[in-house]
C-alpha cells in the first residue's frame, strides 16, 4: 500500500469511513456526539485549549471505534466460531472505546466547569 499514490490511499481511508457509517451503529452514535460537541463549542465558546482537547478526544474516540470495527471484522472472518480468545479480544477493544468515551465526557465536564467558574 505504501507504493500507491496518496489519492489512492486517501480513497481507501474514505472507504473505511463509509463502511463504518453503513455497518456500525456505535460509530454512528459517536458521530452524533460530534454534533453535540460542535454545538457546545459554538454555544460556550471555550478557550482554544479546551476546544483542542475536545476535538482531540473526539478524534481518539472515533479512531478507537474504527480500530474496534477493524478488529471485530478480522476476528469474525478468521475465527467465526467465537472462541474465548476472540470474545476476549473483542471485549478488550470495546473496553478501550468505552474508556476513551468516558475520558471525553470528563474533558467536556471539566471544560463546562471551567467556563462556569470564570
């Protein structure tokens, strides 16, 4: 893949986003949170550092969800009978998304508190 032109690799990435949008409910749920963050940033107008933290957290959650999707698809294709190690790997990937989601909520709450205390 490294020898392919940049535009081709970009198309592969967009295909991954399209796949996640069509087939992954969790990804669509997290994308709805992006709209919430955008409205909150517009409404509260936090300092740039808070905006940067929020958008980094959004990107991390979405990326983790995409990694989770990739892992699940790979494991399901390689080992469709759902062995215990497959379940454990998928559960751990889902837990990573959960931890990042909680961290993102915490960053949002701290931002709201900081704005309120100003």
